[in-house]
C-alpha cells in the first residue's frame, strides 16, 4: 500500500492484503447498518369514505410518520365522481392535512394524476 506518492522515493508499506480487504468489508457493513431507508407507504380512499374510516386511516398515517416513513395519500375517483375532484376531493385532502399538521410536513400539495388526487406527506 502506498503511504506517500509525492515523496522522493515514494513511501510504501508492506501489509497483508487479505486482512486489508476484510477490514474494508467490515467498514462497508458498518456503514450499511447505520443508514436508514425511508419507505413510501400509501393510503387509498374514496370521496365517499366515511368520517370514522377516515379517522382510522389518519391513525395509520400517524403510525407511518412515527416510523419516519413518507406517506402517499391517494383519493381515487370512479365514474362520475370525477366531477367532485376539485370540491369534495380537495376539501377532504385539506382536512387531512389540517389534522396532520403537528405530526407531518406536506411534501406535495394535492394534485390530480389521471383519475386520482395525490398528496405526499413526510415526517417532521
């Protein structure tokens, strides 16, 4: 292993290469242990989802946020429900955002993607 290339003559150290490789692998494994993987969980609901069911889903969202996961909230519109996407849909998403404001930060405001309204929420 080269210790100093710029010296005249260059300085090298004689070492056991297998031991060196083993130590490098251990360093990589330690780095992997310490890194955290942020998952994106998804909660789906519809515009006609009742208040009790919505509260249950909000409780699950809070659990996901406590585990440091991002949450994708998806409201799917079927058939003629798409007419209410800008009224009922946005109101419901804003109500959810209001109840989560102390536990979460809104990463992406509600936005239409095809026939569904999508909002991303992350942990504080």
